[in-house]
C-alpha cells in the first residue's frame, strides 16, 4: 500500500489540492532538474550534440515502459494533444460516408480535428450521448458505444476516461469490436495514463496520445504519443524538421538533405523535440509514476476517497459506480437542494481546489492527498 507522498511536492499545507485533472503539481525533484537545465543553457558549452538525441530517447523509453510499448521507437514527442491527434488525422483517408465515433463532451482537442477530417473527406461524426438517467449510467453508456460500432465505422476516437466526470470506457471491449469491423482506435489517454494501468501490447490501439502536464506530472507544453507501425511506415508528419530526418546525428552534414526519416514514429515528433529543459522534467515525473505503479495509485486514491463518496451519496450527490469511473477523477452531480454557486464560494474560501466541468464538480486526487483532505471537502460541501 502506497503512503502519502506530499513531502515530495511543494504544495502548501493550508491548501487542499484536489485538482490534478486540471494540472498536476511538479515533483520537487522535477523542479530541481528544470532548474539545472536552465543553468545549463546559461553555459551552453555544457550542452552536447548527444543531448539532442539522448534526452528525447530517455523520455520515449520511460513512456514505453509506463504503458508497455514493445518498441520505444513507436513513441513521438509532442507539445500538445492537438498536435498528437493532428499527426493521426493527417494520415487517415476516409471513404465517403464512413463514420467516426466520438463521445459526448469529449475534450475538444480530440474533436475539432475529427470534425475537420469528416468535413473535408465526406465522413460522418457519430456522437454517443450518455443515457438520460443516472441509473446504470456507466454500464449503459459503454453499451451504447459498442452498439455504435458497425461496418460503417472507420475510427473510434475516444478517451480512456471522460475528462469532465471520470466516466470510464471499456477500452478492451471497444478494441475487440473495432477490430471485428476493421476500424481504427485512437485514444486520448491524458486523463488516465500515469495513474491507471494500461498496456499498449495488450490493447493494441492504433494511437495513444497523452498530454504531459496532468497525470504524467510534467511541465506544460509537453506530451508523448504512441503510433502503431501502420501510421509510422508511410506516415506524413505535419511539419518537416531537420532532426526527424535520417542521419541528423551527423551535424556536419545536415545540408546533405535526406529523403528518409528517422525510424518509426521519429518522423512525428515536434520540431526541437530535444527540449533540454522540459523533457527531463517530464521524464522525472514518469520515472516516479513507474516506481509508484499506476495500479497502486488507483488503490491509494480509492482508499482516501471511499468514505467521502459514501457521505456525498448520502447527501444526495450522484457519483458514478466505482467500476465505471476513475478513483483519481470523478464527478459529483448535485442534488436539487444544493446550490453550486454556494458550494463554489465555500470551497474557494476554504482553499479547496476542484474544477467545475459541464454539470459536475470534478474532484481529482493523487498521492499527495489524504483522508483529511476529503473530510475537509465533505464538511465544506455540507455547510454550503
Ligand atoms: C482529455 C484531455 N485531453 C487533452 C487535453 C489538453 O489538450 P491540449 O494538449 O491540446 O491542450 C485536456 C485538457 O484538459 C484533456 O482533459
């Protein structure tokens, strides 16, 4: 069983930070690594040619270890989820009338690109709505997604867990059905990867895109993406930069222009992906997550939140059933006798940080939180 890890962070004691789905705090060790990297840029003779390649390689290897990717070369370094998705939509040709399945309220960086693709290529967006009632909501919503996949489906583009209220999608079952109909599965793992176990080897998604600044504990403007061989072999990147081309290691010969790319997903990394300061910080976050183990983080979050969720349900809040939601991210839907503006004011006055997304109060703990944090949350909501 994991112990509370707050000592490894700089969070102040008078703050109850239940908002990792908005942004994680950095580990103290990552701050130090970032600091050292900035100092290194002040003395640039300390940055070597091998750093251009070794730093991103280490990050790709760590991500590959975290999510069980057999070959780290299938990983690209991206600055945002939208960038990672654009690499995908740039390399899909839809037959007219073919369908792209999305989830209602999915995060917009994983929606706009699909709308554009559908518009430009005569495809159709199918959005799977949640059921009207809260009864068996997670189970029914999952069933509706499975029912939406058929011989017309070209792509299922969804997240592992919904960013607004943590509804969990049965990715293994969805993968089975997409395989059956020859459809692609493109996952946004930003709100799940790092704190929930996931195996690329097992699930075999066509792509898995993960922003770095939430559950991977990295800085903003960082991210990593897995692209299957099918994308890598002939894939066209969204930009053409020098380091993604073959032989870019040979600095004295960069004007000897190359038609070939670096192997596999090397072509999909963003320009200046060596990112000497931010990559090592993200790598530090991922290394720590590997040591903690995502399954143990889920257990930890479950342990510290169970009693509070029982109390909130008794007060009339709807919280999704355990098996259909994250323990690190869940939504509280208000009963009629509770006022959202009053709750917001009360939580702010008590320095309790959560998010408000669609109709849910989004609560997202991590290993720096405690049972006491949840007691404070419940007391404030009760009083509001
Ligand atoms: C599920 C999900 N994906 C992606 C993002 C961020 O996207 P981008 O990196 O394009 O800004 C967020 C931010 O809240 C998110 O919740």
